[in-house]
């Protein structure tokens, strides 16, 4: 259709959203589909956070706010970064956005010129490369294999940097793999970055509270504080406080970059929801016991998923160290034939087989730029997980090996 801009044809749809939509469609048709495709906690937003939102509405705090967010929330963010992460930011170094995704978009839109490069370690969240392309940049995808824990090495980073490199994307704990960078791994990456002062770091810390290693979360600024003047931290309240629909993210970085991002934000969305911002203040400042309860619940589910998957023929999974995903290798089922005769040629075929035959929705690894894998979200009840894993086991056992 000639009316649509050419750049739209370069943007891939998010497979996470597409699979969730297919699962919903099958449910409407009467299928008992268990969806493990969406990166969304199944817990309700804590009562104290809901109460703060209701209080804000009753007090008439329902009007536009400044683009950067209300001062009280920015103060809470500054305090949180100091308390939890050991980094200091002034008020003009933080900004509130409509979810963390919008903050990433604003950062790239404000900084990328056509052809500027962004190093994206893969597997990666589905939106990273597409946002780069929307902002006229070029994603440089670096495959990080399972043997390296799905993490970028210093050697890979060094080899990927060119004069056009503007950003390095870091996401720890990782979506989709649950990989967590150690302090030593971040030190080796920081050493490379010191040699290339034109490269900035975008650190997506949205899963920082969901770490299961027994060690505290480490940000690159904890090991290389001198990089603060070229690092942007992205975070939010969605995953940790079960506030996905409230759409509150935030960013912290050099004031000049934050001003540019606020300019972009002001023209696109004006500001984040005022009511959601007051709820987010309570999330950051209020009772934090929910955080540990939910982390413990996710950890229990994680152990169940890893133990069960290890016994399913054709599948294997590294033990995720954070977030709430397992990135499952399905090498052993590729090339098999489904009971109805369909040959499973790749991970996309396999996840469609699981959806259509087992009524389980997961997302293919190709959507995260590494195959043959699939992402399984264990942000679901133990009952749903047990049933879904049982269905996956049966589906794999029903596959027929094809003789070569």
C-alpha cells in the first residue's frame, strides 16, 4: 500500500504480542489455552499501591503533569537509585516515562542519526532492534551462544565497535534468557568501553529485583562509576510490583540527554498518567515486603520449570539466574514429524505445534534473534505451570523421529 511509509515495512511485529493474541483467539474459540508467552506477573498490584492511586484520584490529582514527571516521583526515583544501586543523580538527571519501553524509544530517538549503530547482544528482548530501526539507527546484533551463558563477552564487544557505534545495550537480568552479568563480567566490558569513549551504555535494569543467585544485583556503574556520564539507566515498576498496566518507567542519565528525552516525550505522549505516578511513589517508598514474596514465588516456579524440562525428550534449558523466563533449547525436536504429519523444520514450527496440539503458548527463539529455542515465562501459577509442562512433555513424546 503506497500510502504507508517505507520504514514501516522494516519493522517486525513483536512475536510476544502476536503469540498472546493467538492464544486469546483460541480461548475465545473455546480452547483451554495456557499462555506462557507474556512477560507479565500473575500477581495483583499490592493493595497499598492501589490505595495510593485511589487517594490521588479522590484528591483531584488527575491533571497533566510536566513531561519529566511529578517532582515527588522523581525524588523517589533519586532516593531509590541511591538506596538500592549506590548511584547519585540530581533531579534533572531523572525522568518518568510511559513504561520503560517508551524511555528506550525516547533515548534512541533523541540520539541516533541515520546509520548510527547500536550493539545489541542476542538473544534480546524483541523490541530492542525494532526501536533502533524506528529511530533511524542500525542494530548490530551480536549472537551470544549458550556456552557463554547467552552473555556478551569483552572480545565480542571489542570486535563489534566501529566509528559509527553510539550505544551498547545491556540487559541484566535478561529477557529472554534470565542471564545475569556478574561484577567481573561487567568489569571486562567496562574495560573495553574505556578504550572507546564515543560508545554509550543503555542499561535496562527492569528485572533487577528478580535475581536468584544469592548475590546482589550489579549495575555497570557499580564496577565502573566513571562511565556514569555516558550511561543511561532504564527501569520501572511494571515487573517487580506487578504494575504492567500502570505504564510507569523511568530513566536516569546525564542531564543533557534527559532534557532531550523529555523534549521527545512531551511531543509524543505529553506525560505519564498522573494517577499512575502517584501509585509509583508508593511502590518505591512504601512497604517492600511484596518484592521478596514475589521473588521467592518466582524462584519456586523457576526450579520447577528447570527440573521438569530436564526430563522432557528433545528439550534442554540452562538454569536462569534472574527475571522470570526460561530460554529452552529445542534442537532435539527439530526435524521431527507431528502426529498429523507436519514436519517441524524450525522453532517457529515447534511453538505453533505446542499451541495447536497442546494448547500451550510460548514464543519462538527466532523472535529474540536466536534459534532453535523458545521462551517460556514462568510468571504463572504453579497449577498452570504443572499442567503446561505436562502438555509439553506429551507433545514431545508424540513426535515421530524422521529417518534421514
